[in-house]
C-alpha cells in the first residue's frame, strides 16, 4: 500500500513538471513571436566594441593619456615625415598643452615643406600675436589672405593684431570689408566697435555694439563696449543701463568660470588633448587613403571624449565611403540617439538601413522623419520609399 | 654674374639692400641714436655687494597652498630719519607640512650709504606672521614711519618708537580677524590729519582646499576655488586706536579677490580715492565723498575690466601721469596670457584702457607680472615702467615652454606717451631670472637716480643700482603739520621749462608693497624748477619758485623749503 502511494505521488510530480515545461515553452514561443525583430541581435555596436591596437584603460591617468597622444604622434611622424600636415597635427597638440615654442617650431617645419600651408601660417600668426609681435602677425595674416582669401578666421586675427599694434583705422577697414560678406559675424562687429572706440568714433562704436547685441543678446563684450561708447558720448543714463546689464552677464560668466575651476579634472583635459590628436591624425590617414586607420583613430577619440558630434558625423561618412554599412549604421543610431529630432540624421539612418536590407528599421526611421517634418520635400520622397519597401 | 645683366627689379632690390647696410652700419658706428632704438637707462647688479642676505621663504612643503604662490611684498622707507632709504622684506612662515629649524621672519635692512645695508639688531620689527603685504605711514604723526603688515592670519601694526625700535600695537581691530590679507595702504580718508588703513583681502583661505592637478603635475589652485571676502577699512581715531569702519564706509559691500592697492586722488577733487587690483575678477575704484564714505565706480569709470570687458588676474598697481596732462593714470600688472594694462585718466571720472594705443602691455603676455613702479628711470621728465615677473607654478618649466617659474624683469621706456620694452638693453641684471613678487623703486644712494630692489620668492632679492646717463632731477620729502605727518595724499606739481609734472605721496603701491615716499622728478636738461606747487592734503597749497635742480628738498608744511647740498651729477 505504501509502495502504491509512493508511485502515484511520483507520477503527479512528473505530470506537474511536464506541465510547467509546456507552459515555459509556450511563453518562449509567445515572446519570440512578439519580440522586435532584430537581425543584428548579437552584434556589438562598433562604438562599443574593442578597438584594434588601442591599449586604453578607462582609469588611465592624465599623464598616461598624454602618453597615448605622444605615441600616436611618433607613429605619425615616422609614417609621414614629409607631409606638412603631420607637423600641423603635432603643432596643434603643442599649442593645446601650452608648449607654444614647440608649436611654433612645428608650424615652421610645415611651412618649410609647403610655403603655402595656410593652417601652419595661421598657427604662426597666432603665436606671433600671443608673443605681442603684432607686426609679424599682421604680415603673416596678409600672406594667408593672399593665399586663401576666403578664410573667415584670418581677417579677425589680422584686425585684432592691427588693433593691438595701435592701427585701429586699418583694423576698421579690414573688418568693414570682412563684414560686407560675413554680415552676421558678431566677433567682427565687436572688433569693429572696439576699433571705433580706439579712434574715438563713439557714435559708430555704439552702432556696432548695438548691432552685435541684436545678433547676440547676451554678448558680454558688446554690452561692455556699448556702455563705454555711451559714457564717452556723455550719455550717462544709457551708459549706466548697459553697464548694469553687462554686470549681470559678467557675474554669470564669472560664476560659471568659478564652477568650472572647481570641477576641473586634469584627466578630462588630457583626454581632450589625446582625442584631438587622434582626430587630427585620422584626417591625415584619410587624406593618404587609409580609411580603416582613420576610422580606428576616430573611434579612439570617441572612446576618450564621447559624443563629439562632428567627429561622429565624419566617422559615419568614412565608414559609408569604405563600404562598412553596418558600422555606419551603428554610428547613425548613436547620432540619432543624441538628437532624436534631427531630420537629417533620421533620413540618413533610414537610408543606411534600406541599403542594409533592414526594411523594418528603415521604415521606422522614415516614419519618424515624416513625423518630424511632414512638409519637407525629402519626407515626400521618404513616403515613396516606404511604399517601395512595403511592396518588396 | 655681371651686375648690369641682372633684371631691373633685382638691381633695385640689391641697391636698396646696399643702402640699408650702409645706414645700419653707419648707425652702429654713430652709436645707434639715429635708429631710435637706444635707451640711456642702465642698471647694474649690486645684489651681492649690498650685503643683504635675506632669503624669502614662502613656507612651502610641496603641498601647494595657494598662499605660498602670492607672497610677498616689500617696503622702502627711512625708518631712522637719517636721510637714507632703508629696506623692509616681508617673509612667510612654515605652513602645515613644512618644518623650519629657524622660523622665517620679516627683515629690516638699514641703509649705511654707498649701497651697503646692515641688519640692525633689536629693532623688534621681525614679525613672525605669514607675511603677504606691507605699507608704511606715520599713523601717530610722531615723525617716524610705522609699518602695517597684512598677514595670512592676524595683521600687525609696528609702531616706530623713534629710537630705532618698534612696538607692536595692541589694538586688536588692526588684526582684521583671520583673513588672508592682500595689499594694505594708508590714506587720510576723512581729512582729519590721521592716516587710516585700507586692507585688501585675497581669499577666504582654507588649508583643506587641495592643490590642482594639471597635465599630471600638482599645481596651485587659483582664487576661483575660494570664497571672496570683503576688504577692511580701519578709521584712525587720532588717539592711537582704530575702529573697523568697513561697513559704515561702504567698503564692506563688495567682495572680490583683492591684491595690490594704490590710493590716489583720481578725480582731482582733493580727497583720496582707492584703486584695488583684484585677481580674476573686476577691479574696484572707490570714490571718496571726502568724509571717508566710499562708493565703487570702477565699472563706470572704466577700470574694472580691460578694454574688452574681461576681468584680469590683476596683481599690482601704480599711478602716475604718463602723458603730461597732469592727471594721474593707472597701470596694473596681470596674470599670464593677459596684457598688463594702462588706464589713461581722461578727467571727469573717466579712464580708458590705453594699453593698445601706448604699447604699455607689449611683451607682458606670457609672463605673470607682480610688482610695478611708474617712475622716471632716466630723468627725462616722463614716467617709465618697471615690471617684476615670475610665475606662480614652481614646476612651470614642465608645463609650458613659453614661460618659466623664474623670469626676467622688464623696463618699459616712455617715449612721448608710447612705451617700448627696453629690458634687453638696460644691463645684465635684467637677464637675471627669478620668481619676483614685490618691488620698490627709490633713490637708495641719493644720487638722483631711482634704484630698484625686487623681492624674489624663495630666493635672495635683486638689488639694482641705477647707472643711467645722468640728467637733472629734483626730490621732495614732504612733512605735514596740519596734514598727516607723512603728507600722504599731498601732491606736488612742478614746472621746469615748458614741462609740468605731478606726483602724489602714496602709502602702499605696486604689489602689496610700499615705496616712493620721497617724491622724485626727472628734469632732463632743466637746471631750475621755476614753480613748485605743493597741494597739502586737506590744507592750503604752497607755491615756491626757482628751486635749483639736483637737490633733495625737505618741505615742511607752512615753512620755506630746506635743501640738501647740491648732489654732484656723476658722469
């Protein structure tokens, strides 16, 4: 009897376990049926995957991060010793870490290799300006202007050097010429205002600073300049009014600086320097046709300083041009995540998915784009693509 | 290659080159004067022979407390009234983590004449607080100059007993609590004939605030890491006691990171105003209403920020009339990657940043500038500039190849209102690299040329004798009777030939330092000063005529001038 009871109890247990297994299998089936279909479920995004040859520890110290930059630059120098841009990249790093003497020497080497290298010349002009050799800065800027007349940074530096050299009249001429094509350049307008202050043309100075405020309502420099101009014009009420506004803006900026100083992390600064070296180096590799290394270097930069959007956009472009569509889509997804309302990025990603044959993902992103800007002509085209994708 | 076969343009270029060579070598032969690049300013290094063995100690132990980096000022004054200007060096004290077998103290060095100095014993002027700034003035009007020290903690007033000794004042008001002091100065704010004291305060110092890391190296964290404090204003009661008048005077309303201070009558209304150079924030310019109440008008007056509205790491400040319009202009030194700034006084309570127009900041961009003096170094009748340089970071050489911890000092020569950096031409002593802080400019050997002494952080001072080409000069030692005894705030205006000049007696100037109580005017070729007007502070002016040059005059209020014997101009 006892034996019988034991046997029937075991059977019941087995039946229960079997039933539970059936339920579990059923639930798994339902989950598999309902889950979003993702053909790349096991793929790690290229932005998160290990990077070839990149020996980086997340807890690396500032000195170690700067060493990474040194190693990269050494490699660059040995691979491309005759490329002027190599010296520009080294000089940019030198300038970033305040080794201005070394920067000057490297930019000089770049100019020796290529006398018309405007980037190096601009670097040298900056060094001359900082060194208060204003006449030298003026001469170099004029050379650059002859070589590359449309570089918008040059007239600003030239005008500033002229102002510092006590040649405010000439600075005003340069700026007026520049503003004829770059009408919204707040920096140029403010510099022009300063030039007018120097020449005691206070009415003109006031007009400039007022215009700068129209473009940039919280411009500290413009408020200060306008108050100065009013004070010189004897308009004390307006001078006081704009001084008061300036004071508030200056206080805000001062508080921000104090917060930044308190939050300053040496490691972040070093990471920024190393990342910039990788990006600059990537540009050289790209120019030399080595897209794979260029992408690798931008990935390193992203690992050190995440989410710098221009770098990611460039990376996506390079992956695409190199035929690495999956990787381009990875970067595109990340870019969309950073700015979900960006129509351009949505359309770009949708197009990449379509190229990859990921129709559902493509449709989803085209629809999101249409929702963002239904009247945009590109969205009308997107609707047609959705129809085509659905049909196929 | 035959010259005549060269293209026309090449020939023209070669001809121009040849002409330039002739002009260049000709000018060298003639002594450079025709190039306009020469200067007659010269200094020689007498640091060793002066016998001064003071070594500044900032109390550091490697922990990088900010306060170490900003110490200290110094003073020059005639403490024993023997006619020679003596020196007073401010010193630090051991900070946590530092051990010193002998505690550093401030040091007074008596001028024995002939550029020899001795450390007199038993003066009781050796304050052992952590010293930052110093000023000098006769607070009790007894005819002997007293010393006020701003320290990391309690400030001190050392009263000159007149017998070569000093006694520490017991008035606790003078201590100003436990604030980390910046530049002190004295002024008779309310015109009662007694010198009041203004003390800038630097930061709400805290040993718990850690040093900063930069590029993997430990560096000093800046003032932005600390809270600001209001400055102190102490009103002299005239009975040997002071009251803290900071709140009642309006000084208490502002809180900034205070450093150098200079008091002067910026609006020529007869009372003394206060300019405070603040680090990394706006400067202050307190307009005095004549009763000792102050209102900051720096922003409206145009001296709070530089020409673009940017705050500077302002360090030291001095005032003088650089352009001969008889208005006192302001020069202030600044931190690295900024220009030292010259503010031109336009009158009507307005100053403008004239740095770019005058070239006054040229060559200062990479340096950290501290002490400064706005004084006629070549006796040509206009005011030149001296700037003491040195970085705050003792490991700067590892961090930036444009600037070092130790830097050379600079001289900017005034040439008709424009300044030219002549540092490389004025003597080997200007090639010496040290981390300089406070400085004094005074005629230490009574030869009519202004000499310079610079306090160097963690080192001996640099002692520079002025050996410039001799020109005529005149000096005035003022002594008030109804005005305060040191005549602080009084002005002297002289006219010699077609040139008029103005100077004012200050107590406290430059970088947390004091110098120039005896007023010095360069006269160029003029051998007589036709008119001397003394505008005694808070009293009737006096006018004197036809004073002979190359003498030191003592002007006692209400009395005719007393002259020293003519000082023979050394050729």
